């Protein structure tokens, strides 16, 4: 009780966050039961017929299964491979800047895209990459034929991943900049006395100092490889680019909200959640076994 009393103000501050997760994340989990039922909106959850794994089998046997899984996995993988290192590199570069005004200016400019809604970002991409958009005008001046960016399936992944990196790079840098401030400055002073150069200090002090943060963020990002944001994909794709752009979340939207098959959509969503948990657990397990930071 003494510990609770001493921490009462911290608990009061934590309470809104706890309520948010309980109401909007944990309470709706009750709804996964309809993935095992032939749910009817008029008969309700309890009176709907129990069908077991019917809709899971339907999804696994669907001709769209491997296409959706491939598209979702590749988008998440490319986003992780190309998007995860860039905030780290950007934070290391910013850390070397001595002019505080320039450093803060660059930080502010890099943070701003994170606060732009996906609707606006998608609109900007469509305008810039349209047939008579800025990009095609620029390359036409170089003697290159215009490219149908938004209706070329092979280009969708590049466009999506590039926009994700541009939009979130600055915001994700905050974590690594905070980790950099926790490194003892005396380590750098001792290294300078020993004659260490900038790259030696980066290799033996800076990177090891932020390594725990890198592993934690990496584990969380691996767990989200299949959790590709629905909004931007939905706003950017079209039937022509379904071959590479259609992912599990957009497919769930179509079969669930458009066609009204809520049980089928819930079953697909539950499958996606289980696979994401496996990814997260595996990444955390290997990180822990290698002697690095882990979530539990």
C-alpha cells in the first residue's frame, strides 16, 4: 500500500492511457468470436451458427491467399529493410552537427511530415506522379518519356515505401536522439585523449551506446511487418495495381465492409494478428538469446 500511495500521482497520469487500451483495444477483442460463427447482423453474436474453422479454411484455400500474403509481407519487409536504418543514420548525422540553430531547423523540418495526414500525403503523391505532374515534367525536360507511375504495378512498392520513409523518418529519429543524450560525455573526452578520431568514437562509443534502443525498436518493427497501414495503401492503389498493392487489410475491408461478410473478415484479421505475434515473439527470443535487449 505504501508503494501505491507513493506512486498515486504517476498512476493517475497512467490511468487515461490504461483506459484507452482497455476500451479500444482489449474490449473489442471479444468480437473475434464471430470468426468462428456464421455471423448474422440481425440474429446477433450468440444466436449465430457456430461453424468452427470454416472461414479460416476458406481463406487458406482462396486463390488470393498467397498473393495477399506476399504483397503484405514484401511491403512490410521493404519498409523494415530500408526504413529502419535511415532514422538511425539520420540521428547519428544530426548528433555530429555543432551548429544548434541548423540542427534544430533540420529536426523541425524532418518532424513535420509525420503530422500530415495520410489523406494529404496520398493526394500529394498522386498529384506529383500524375501524367502531367511535377515528376513527369521534370523527366520530360531530360528527354525521358513520361511514366504512368500510379498504374504501374511494379512501381507501387517503391512509391509506398519511399513515402513511408519520408513521412516518418524524422519522428522515429527522436528515440535515437534521446538515446544519444544518455551517453556519458566523459567517454568521448577519454577517447579524444587516447587519440581516437570521429569514426573511432562513432564505432566504439556512439553505436554501442544506442544499441539497446536499436534492438528494442527493431523488435517492435519486426512485429509490425505484416501490420501495414491500411489508409495509405487504400488511397494509393487501384484495380490495375492489385497485383502488387492489394494487401490483407485492404482485402479485409472489401470482404467485410463492402460485401458484408463479417465472419470471413474477422477470421482473416485474427490470422494476421497471430502471425504478427509470432514475428514479435521470434524477434524477441533471438534478441534475448544473443545477449541483447529484449521486451521480456
